[in-house]
């Protein structure tokens, strides 16, 4: 069963019918903006037996009704999701702080959630190959899931990506193409490839990945026994993760499982902060950052695909954006590691934002990627 009723453009607001987006090699609105899936929430509410749903242990595919999946028997899974919500009181400044430790996903990052759905969709559309641009983690994730499903994978990699991540991508048998330039240049190369190879499926921060990534938010509510935290702190690269978490809580409220949405707080590094800049200056558009240079390479997206979505998540939830320095990210990484939670510098960005602000109540920081992926600054 699929409960998607359409895809709405973040910029112009046009509602596209599902087939209008699904038939496109690049699933975007004609105005160039990203689109967001909308669902028949009345029907979802009917099929979810509320007590049974709420008692069932949290797993990625538990939330299938909120994803555009036609045949559950053909879903691709490598055991993604069900990541722990860790509480170490030494890491908390005020109130209660929990760390959503996404590093324990199969390839070491939250990207596996979106990859599971994207590979499922690639098979549904009968594609033979997948292609994408990646700063490392998504490339490794897609390479693994493609290999698991028997698909070929081509990854366009900007020149800022570390050798550990490139080695992981190659280990899964994917073809890697190094691109001179930043993520936006690599993304254009991937899109051009798919446009000229109709047996290929474009993956990355497009609507399918966003819909799969929502399970981070669903799990947080689930693991808190359906209590909504006061705030969630999220690193922002392309903006897909922060929007997906906001959307998850919005949808839970729409079907009556929860009754509020947490404040969504976005964190970017100073040298690549187009979303934070837009929030600070009350802009309606994202002004791209050219050739961003930061040690937080996993979120070095100067022209974020879901930048407008990220901005909406922050504003609509009553949240705010924070800028941190590279050094603050490293200090946060070291503090987490000294307390048993090992993440890469990009994975510590949310916690760095938490340290920089006095946040009251119960909060969650998203720790996105494992420390072994990028050990910058460690001897």
C-alpha cells in the first residue's frame, strides 16, 4: 500500500501528482526546488492499530505507512535503524540530554535509513544501476546497499573527501569518480550521468532519501515512550536530515500519536553555513557558499538541496540556527569520545551547538557518523 497523494514544491508550492515526480530522472519541481511527499493521513490513521503500533519495538520499517513503498515484501534492509538513545549525565549542561547514536547503523552513519528506501525504489523502478554525489558517508551507504541488492553503483566524489571514506566506498565494489570542485559540482555530474543513462537511478538528497530518513524522528519519539522532547539539535549539510526529523514529528501529530513538535535547532560550521546565514538574516532563499573549506566534510554542502526545507523546519518549529567553528566541532568530538561515544568531527557538530547554548528541558543531539570514518586531529 502507498499512501502518497502528491509531492509539494518547497519554493513555489506546486503540488505534483505522484507519477509526475516518479517518471522524472531528477525528482524535482520544474522551478528547480526540492519537493516533499504528502500522504493520505486519514487512511494511515486507519491502518495503524494505535496500541499495537505504539507497543511494537522501534525498527526502521515499523514506520512503513509513512514511506512511499508499494510492496513491503520487496523492501531492502540490512538492519538499519533501531539506534540507541544514549544518556550520559556528564555530557549534559542543563536539563536532560540524550544522544541519538546513528554510528551503529550498518555502514556507520544515519545515511543507511535513506539508502534502504532508495534501493527499494530503484528495484521497484527496475533500474540496474544507481548513481550519486557524496562527501563520503552517503556514498559508502549506497555502495553497500546497492551491492547487497545486486545493483551497480557509481559515486561522484568532491576533492574534500578523506581517504578512509573513499576506501570504504571502494570496498563495496562501487565505481568512484573524483571531481575537481565541491559537492554541488559532483551533484551536477551525477545528475548529468543519470540523464544520459536511463537504466540508472539517481540517489542522494532527493525525496526518497528524505522519506526514509524520517525514521530518525519516529524512533526518538518511540524510544521516549511517545513523549516529545523539548528540542532536537541537528547538524545541517544538505538539510535533508533536519527536515526529515521535523516532518516525522509533524506526521505523528497529524495521526494523533503525539500532540506537539519539538524545537528544531540546526547547526552549521562557520565556513559553510548558508542555512544559518539565511535564518540569521531572515531570508526566503538560500545563498550558496562557494568551495566551502571545513574539517566537517560530511556537511560541507555549500548549495544544499534541501536548504529551504531545513529553513522551514527551524522556523515552523520555533527553533533557531547556530554557527560553530571547526575547533568547536573537534572539541565536542573529543568530549564525546572521552565519555564513550566515538563520532567523526561532522558527527559532533550537533553536540558542539548544544555546548554553545544554554538549552533547558529534555533534548536530543543527533550523532550522525562513526569516529572511524574520519579521525582528523587524532594521533
